[in-house]
């Protein structure tokens, strides 16, 4: 497989971020628009069912490759044919086993959550889509390791287009839960076809003991990390689906989805690129520190103002939106604010744990995940008793203040300046937020003026950033321009 020098890593990383961001923008606009229409058409209970069933499916995905795909990306040496076929073989054994168990247990899942036939069929459709997705792993890893993100995003665009067209068309026709069922199946089929057109790989079955041993030494701790994240997030949702009314789970899902949109759009894009990029730089600690600062600057530059604006203007959006049915989501506003604070803090901690994984410090991030999982399962039930369903988001927010610990640990291995990197974004987003908070009651009296307030806030933020960090912004723009040249 192709080996990359530092100049190529820098060039492809920057090009990859821009390619993924621009194409991901298209995907998120589609997802955002579709989700918005669905929140108007469908009832919160329908969202609650989809939210819970999707979480059950995520639980299955833990068993898909025991971290081997990430081990392939992180591996210092070139990949061999034995690496690829061993990973694929182990993965398919695990996936097929999980799929069979899931289908056998689908009736029990329906009884446990009191799902109708449509809910059970949605669960089964997600299981089939899970199997189809596993077949994309090796082509995806090969593209990701080579930092060819401009190609990697194409199947995702295809999946987003297919899913949103199908789910919206069927929801409008009154299919309700079945809208999601047919949409996830269509997405799985078309995504698989697109991936093998973009990055064809001849499927090979085989097992090499030496290759498996080396990959599993990183993969198993990495997957344990993922498993704990599963217990912390998706299993919690499954638990909530049992102890809370599905309407309230729908409110939680609505608030989390909206608050996490900036993370999905900005942070996930950069994280996807920086893991293989950091892995290629793991022996160049000075360059790695600079790369982390650049990543954190870019992430916080966009995410901090987006979350501040979302938390402040969401009540006005729901109040003045032209379709009265959208007012049904008003009970979710407090949770949305708590989740927004969680997202802001996570936008700092997640890139740092990503960097620790990239340099092979997987046991450290595993310890952090143990702490977060225990804290989540202690605080969330307690806060639900004290504060109702809003306690879920409040507990989530409180736990993310452990970002201080993540920064402290990461600085032991990589030298970077966190204060210098994000302080101007904090100041500028706070200035924008205060301006919007005090002006909105007087300015935002209808929906068009809400758009005006968004523009005012954007100008205020960018203006303050130019005052505080003009030289850094211009330097980064020059760096981007230079690395966009062929």
C-alpha cells in the first residue's frame, strides 16, 4: 500500500477536510431538511421508536470487527494482503453471528418495548443494513488510510440522497414507522454498490495468525473503548425507552439530534481525517502538536458560535415557526440547551482522545471511557428522579466538564497550547451570544426577523474574531490555499 511523506500527509489532510466538509455540507443540509420535515409530519412517539430501535442496532455494531478496521488505519507499517483478508474473515464471522442472534431475538425485542409489527420490522431492516455496511469496511479502510477522502464521501452522499428521498416520500404518504424501514434498506443497498464502484476490492477469505495477533493488540482495547461508549450512550437510550414514555424519549432524541448537528457536520469530518493523519505523524511529536492546535482551532471556530446561537434562538424558532404543529417540541428546549453545552465541551475532548488513540495510547482512553460510563450510569438515573427526562441531558452536560482531565493527560504526551488555541473563539462566541440574548426579545417578533438575528449574530462573531485573531485566520487561509494546489 502507498506510503506517504509529511508533505503529502499535510496536503491530503487539508484537501480531505475541505472535500469532506463541502460534500458533508450537502449531506447535512439534506439530513437537516428531511429531519425538519419529519418533525412536522410525525409524532414524537414515532421518533422515540426509531431512536430506541436505532440504539439497539448500534449495540450490534460493537460486535462487527473487534477494532480491526481501526487497527488497520492506525498500523505504522504497510498493510499486507493477509491483514485485509484476516480482518474481513473475522469481521464477517462476528457480523453473521450477531445478525442471526438479532433476528432470533426480534420477537423478544418487540415484546420488551411493546412494539407493533412495524416496529419489529424496522429493527429487522436495521439488522440487514448493518450486515450490508460491514461489507464496505475494507474498501473504506483502504481509502481512509491513503487519505483519499474525496472518494470516501461519495457513497455517503448516495446513502443520504436515497435515505432522505425514500423516508420523506413514504412519510408524506402516511407510512409512519415503515418510512424508516424501507429507507434504511434502500440506503444499505445503494451505499454498498457505490462503495465497490469507487473502491473495488476482491473479497478474500483467510486467516493469518501473525497478522491477527498484531492487529488485535490494538483492536481489542480500541473495541473495548467502543463497547464502553456503547454502554454509555446507546444502551442508556435502550434503558430510557423502558423507563420513560416514548414521547419523552422522543423529546430527548430531538434535543440531542439538534444539539449534536454541529458536531456531526464539523467535528466528525475533521476527526475522520485526523485519526489516520495523526497516525502517520505519531513519530513527529512537534508536528503532531501543531496539527492538534490547527484541528482544535478549526473545530471551535465553527462549533462554539453555532451552539451558542442554537441554544439562544431555539425557543424563538419553535415559537414563530409557521406550522403550529412544530410547537409540540417546546418541552425539549431545556434538554437542547444542556446538550448544546455538552457538545461544546465534547468538541474539545473528542479530538484529544482521538489523538491519544492515533499515537497508540488506547489504554489511557479506555480508562477515561470507564470513568465516563460509570459516571453516566450513576448520574443519569439519579437526575431523572430529581429532574425528570431533562435529567438525561443535565447528567450528560455535567460529565463533559471532565474535559479538563483529558487536556491534562494529553499534554503529558503531546505538547500543545489549549488556551491559546480556543480562547478567542470562546470570547467571540460569548460576545455573540450575549448580543443575541439581549436583542432577541425586542427584534425577533416573527420568523423573518429570526433570520435577521442569525445574520446579526454571525456578523458579530466574525467581526470579533477578526479583531482578536486576524493574523492567525489569514495565516491559515494561506496554508489552505497553498495545499489546494495540485
